[in-house]
C-alpha cells in the first residue's frame, strides 16, 4: 500500500518508530515473556493465549510487504 | 493501492480492508483446519515432534537466508481490484492480502503458524479464529500508518523489514512451541 498522506514535515526518529510495526512486535514479545513467566510460576495460561499472540506476531511480521 | 487523501476516507477504506483481511485469514484457517482432520490419525506425539522439527527448521532458514526462499506466489495483488470502487476494492484487496498466500510471503512466521493449525488437531472453530486473528493483524500496520504515519513511512519500514520478518518468525515459533506443549 503506498504513502497515503502528503504532509511535508520531516518526522523525528521517535515519531517514526511510534508508527512502525516492529516496536509493536516487541511489545507482543514482552507480553509473551511476561505470560510465560506467570505460567512457569504456577498461573495457568491456556494454549489459545500463546497461539493467538503467535498468529498476531506472524501477521505483523509480514507488515513489511504492506 | 491508490493514494487516498483525508483521514476519514482512509479509515473507511481501512475498515473494509480489515474486514477483508479477517475474512481472508479465516478462509485460510478453515482450509487448514479441514486438512488437519486428515492428519488426525497420526499420533499426537508424532505431530508435536514434527511441528517442532519443521518450525525450528523454518526459523533457522529464515534467519540464514537474506531473502526467504520458500514456495510463494511472487506477484503483487493487482490494482484492478479497485476498479469497482474503493470500498469493494479495499475489501477484495484485504481478502487476498489476509489469506496469506495470494501475494509475497517474506517471513517464515506464517508458514510456522500454518503448520501449527495443520498439526495441532484443533477444533475447526479455533482454526478459523486463529486464521481470522492472523488476517486481522495484517491490517494493523496500515492503521498505524493512517493514524501516526508521516511521509517516508514505507521507506523507513523497508530499512528494517528483514528484522521485522525474522523477529516475527522467532516470536511466533517460541509462542507456538509453548502452545503445542500446553496442548499435547
């Protein structure tokens, strides 16, 4: 999908990253690690939770071809 | 997709795109779920080991190859899908994009996810749900662009696309490995 806006301002690197899917994938990974730690410490996490996180990660991973 | 100006129009187009992506992903999930039934006679332990071996192999392949060389349709979705209007075009574009096999697949993550649905022996409803979630997540980056993007967004993204693709594969493999261990 091509660029959809026409604003001429040069954005800061922070502004760039906020609009980028890679940090979102990082957040998802952090959520997975947190849930994994909870799971290892005795909290029951059912299989659909990591499975859903995983398919969302797979979808985000393909965002570069957007 | 043609350039579209105005956030309200972009959001309407994105909504159609999201619905299309979700439907496309759900379609793939349904097909994989049906085919997974054919593998149900294979013992669960064998399927789990097979998933582990294939998922790790795909991850290593993705990490080693500069460009992923797995079988895929190496064509872009044609612009003609928008010939009947933006709304219908966004929907159709989304269906083709969200199904995960009608255009380029530059990351092994989707292959690993497909293997999971195929080998885990899930109830069909879960296969459809996972497929729909995959499809919907393919629309997220476009929403990020509409709400937060600035000129040069795609150029910036393309500077680290391979990182995104490889990280996604690692994250998906680890999480699906966990799901397999919980299932079997």
